[in-house]
C-alpha cells in the first residue's frame, strides 16, 4: 500500500485522533487545554469514582457523586459548574440543558438542593435529552436544537444534610450514584508530602503526617 493510501486512512478530524478508553466507555480527547494546574491525588477511591462516571456517560445516563460537604467531586474534563440552590427554577435549568446540548459540554450541578416542586419538571427535562442521546438523535424536537453526543450531566448531593430535599425516584433513576464518604487520607498525605518536601526526605516525621491527616479530615 502506498503512502498516500495510508495517509488517506488516517482520521481527518484532529479532535478524534486521540481516543481515551476506560472500561466500556470511549471518549475522544479533543485536545482540550486543561493548563498546568494542581491535580487531585489519585487513589483507589478516585479511580472507582471515575470508572462509575465514565460508565454512566457510556450508558447515556448522568453521574451523581454523593458525600459530605467539602469532598472534591469535580470532573477532569472542562466542565461548567453551577451552584444549584433553592433559587433555581426549572425554566433556568432548561436553558442550561439547551446550552449543554448544543455545544456538547459537561454540566455539573453542585449542591443539588432544589425545592421538591422543581424536581419533577427537571427530571422530565433531563429525560428528554438522555432519551435523545440513547436514540442517537441529531436534534431535540421539543426544544428545536441540535444534540451533541458529547453532552453530559452530573449532580453532586450531600444526603442527610439539613435543607436537602428528598430526591424523587424518577430523578434518581436518571443517574448512576457513587458514594464518596471516606477519603484515603494516609495515601493523600503521603503523596502531598512527597510533592512538597525535598526528594531526599524519604522518611516523614510521624507528627507531621498526623497533622496533615487532621487537615484532611472533612
């Protein structure tokens, strides 16, 4: 086979040349620039969380990390985060869904604590977009907008906290939930100490490590 034929077989879309696979899920990286920012310490808990969320996207569902306030529950892709408090109305949620649908972005509704009367309309809106993703539609006729297959919706909740509404069953069924309760504090403290202290310091002072663990207590 000549070189020209080999070049012709290559993927022409630059955003689809790099494929990321985790479990059954495949994602085009898209060469999104994330910058040189601090990275979360990778632990078995974060691996399980990422696996759960990627499988949720593969099944065209939403992801719902749950845990105490202050737990880090952000995605590694460029994601739009909204503080979803009691002031949100379902029509505002609908406009956000339409925007995510058209650009193929991920939306994370943090501290999901809408009033109970708003939860059912929101679940219907989410169901419309998820149904379109499952059926591989190119357009959502309800809103008359194009549907980008890369769209994703996540919610984070703190169950059992004061002021949190009970999530109805029809809304829970749209998300795959993952509990993030107890972080791997010892491993996080060890990695952070290795990162900030000189490399030749291999044995850490026990008192210093215990102090770091106290700071990591949620």
